[in-house]
C-alpha cells in the first residue's frame, strides 16, 4: 500500500513538473518591445504646397485632366504640408533615379534611427541576436541587412532576414518572424527595421492609377528593439498577445490590385487599382474572423452568437430575407481593445476601418494625425501612429493596442499588444505634439491651385512660369 502511495505521489509530482515546465517554457517564448525609434528626415526634404507644385510642373507628361485629377487627389488625401520626400525628388532628379539614391536614402534612415535607439536603450550592436529588415521596393547586393551588419560590426552568428516585396503590411510580417524565432530560442534580442525606398519609385508618367501613389507615399521608417529575455521584462514597453496574418494572393483580383510595374511607356511606378477597396475589405473581414476569438472577451462572443441566432430565426420565419447592407461589424471590438493603431493608407482607408469597427473620432485621431503629419510611410506607418498615442500619454499599463495593416499581395495583418507600463516618450512627435489635433486639416493646395478647375480648353492651357523648375 505504501509503495502504491509512493507511486501515485511520484506520478503526481511528475505531472506537476510537466505542467510547470510547459508554463515556464511559454514564459520564455514571450515577445516584448523594449524600445523603438521613428525617423524624421531633415526639414529641407519637406513637401510643402509650393514644392509639390514645382514637382508636378516638372512632369512634362501631364495634361490638364491629369492636373485636375492630382488636385482632387491631394486635397482629399488627408496629407498636410509637413511630410517628407526623398532627396532626389527635392533636387529635381526624380525622372532619372539611381541605385545609389535608393541605398543612400535607406542608409540615412538606418544610421540616424539605429544610433538613437541603441544609445537610448544602452544596448551594444554585439548584443543583437536577430536582425529583420523590410523594405519592399529596393533590393540590392549586398543586402540591406548586410549593410547594417557591416556598419555596426555585429556578430558573425547573427540571424539576418531581408524582406522585399511585402508591401505596407511588412512590419507585422517581420514581427511574426521574430516571434517564431523567440518560440524556439531563449534569451534573444532582435532588431526590426522597417521602411520604404521611394527614391527609385517616384512615378514620372501620366497613368492616374500610378500617379496616385505620389500623392500618398512619403519618406519615413522605424526601428524596434525586441526580446524574449525574462530578465528584461521589467524594462518592456509592450508585450505581444497575438498576431494574425491573412493572405489572398490566390485570388486574381486581390493579387493584381496593387503592384509595382511599368506603364505603357515603360516608366516604373506603383499601381493602385480600382478594385483595391473590395480586396482590402474581403481580407479585413477574414482577418477579423480569426482575430475576434483571440482578443474579445467571452461575454461579447456569447452576445454575438445570441444576436446572430435570433436574427437567423427571424429571417427564417419571414417570407422576405432583407439585408440591411451595413458594412459595420456586428462585434464590439472596444470590449477587448483600448486603442486602435490603424495603417495610414489614406483618408478613405481610415474612414472605412472606422466605419467597419464603429470607432469614434477619438479612436481614429492617431491615424488621421499621423497621415496628416507624416503621410503614408508604408510598413512603418503603424509605429508613427503608436508614437502619437504615446506622445499624447494615452497608453497606460494594462491597456490593449490593436494594430491593423494592409499590403500588396493582397494581405491584411493584425496583432494585439498589452502595455506593460505607462508610456510617455514623444519620439519624433516631440516638437509638434502640442499642435495636434489642429483646428483644421484642410489642405492649402486648393487655395493655391484651385484655379485649374476653371480651365476648360486643354489645347491652350499652359502652366504658369513659376511652377516648372
């Protein structure tokens, strides 16, 4: 009997050990953000109204109809006068970019942001175990990761990943790579570098679906320092709760709705198709379907099930099954999310997500203000939105932040963060956060160039002498 008791005791202790080991292993697989640094180019790269007019005037392939289209696009874009362009565009060389322009643009960002991040965190480049860089529209040899490793003299055994072609949702793809590395290896530190190279991709033609990208995309970038070290948990800003990736590349319409290509005259640019909103909506809905059970409380999921059941019973008992046609989500995401960090793809993108999730202006303010101040900085835009929230001191310990991004392919990626401590660093918003939100987001482009809408005869139309440069 005593032997049997000892056996049962040993089995119980072993089971307890397995449970503890499983729990301890999960603790080692956590993904924390220790710090992040955003990039703000120099003031001589700002795209004010006068500068934009001169850049448009230099494009000899545009006609009256294209000017009117551009005026409408810029005015309705939600972008202000403080955004930044690549140096070659400011210098008037956008029609003949070089590989050096693209590489220099990226290296200026790397050296500025990585230097600041490492200095503030007190971490040496030799302590970085994993490096992930995502820049979609620039591929060079040696790779951008190799250039960073060489400049900072990082370790020989560093794990480096260089991502291209992933579009505006690339930073969450990079995050997923780091998360998976953290699941298999203990006590690691990772550096995530996210940006976009506009220097070789500024469109100089007259295809409306491609000149639209010039109105939206701007220079920027972000560097994020992550770890799964338990010993650094007390320094962490955010903890990753979950991440969901949705890819509709197998659908032809979604695959072709936005891509880098040449127009009929062979001029390189980025194409944005008319079916883009439909593809984005479909990917967004599917992503939310997977994400909802991971982020929403049980009571909200039960409420949704009961309401859906009642609705189906009512419809089955009626001769006509009427549809309200509403695009609003039947789930209340505010029951599981405190802050919404939305991709600044454009005013229409922000409005569409806000309507779908039934968000108020307070929820949409960070994305709107980021779009106005920095424009669409592609994959790094999410981190500028996060920076705005932090600069406004909105992020308190225990809050949950939902990031949602879209990208070519077509992809919709999302993730949920838990705030580990009260955050209040202003980052690149330091010099302007007190001015936001401004009284008006109206673009002065209409006041300056609105006269073009009154011109009717394209054959005799000529730009004023002050525009071409």
